[in-house]
């Protein structure tokens, strides 16, 4: 699992399904980030950089981007990943690695809850993130009902994987989400 530092003022969290070869360790840092930056912002700046570089975000006229966190859930080389992509829950039960991934993500969600008190929306990109998130929430309900209740009251948007949104020319959905959830004047 690839997770980035949590930002206290983060209001929206984008969870990308898997790291792409051109991402250099950061989600949407490479070609995918350039595509998203051009489509969402009309700028040829990697989208991931805009999320973390306050000066660049302000120069682009999008101060709200500092309030959006972004993380990648998978490296894409996990042994259980093909079954997860296909949505085969029965096959996942046989993988100890998947059980450990659910445990790790459950702990990560607890950290998000304690550090990011302004978080109100999670946007999940890709079916694999949907499944792992759901399993982590179920586990969280068993371990810490209070934290699970907080996540259950948040808005959770489930979108197709980023590459599918770009391919199907539906990236405007993400732009609408950005404008609605984190307007420039917030």
C-alpha cells in the first residue's frame, strides 16, 4: 500500500486504485497527473504536485487543492490484486496478504480519523479500492465502533478507475466533485 502524509486541513480524500508505471512513487505524478491537470485545471502541471505544492496551486488559481488529499491504495503487484480486480471475494479469503492489507488499511483509517478532523468526503477510484475500503470499514466496526460511525456518516463517492475515466472522457465528473466539495473560496 502506498500512502502519503496526511494533511490536517484535508477535507476530501482521493483514493486511487493503483500506482502506474509512470507515477514515480506518487499517484498522478506522471502522465496521468498531466492528463488530470489539463482536463481539470487547464494547466500542464502534474495534478499530484498541485495537491501538495501550495504555491503552484495558488499560481494556478486553485487554492482549494491544498484541502484535497490523495493516496494510492495498491502498488499493483500484490498477489491478491488480480482476484480483487475481478471482485472475487471467495478467492481473496485464501490470501493472507489480503487479510494483512485490510488490517493495515483499517489502522490507516483510524489515523485519518484522528488527524484529519475536517475530512468529510472520500472519493474511491476503481473497484479494487471499493472492495478493500468496504472490508476495512467492516473490520473497523468490529474494532472501534466510534471511528467506524464517523466514516459511515461521511460521503463516500465510488467512481471508476482514473484510466477508465480518462479513456471514456468522463473526467468532468471529477472536476464537478472538486468544484462542489472544495470550492476555491473555502
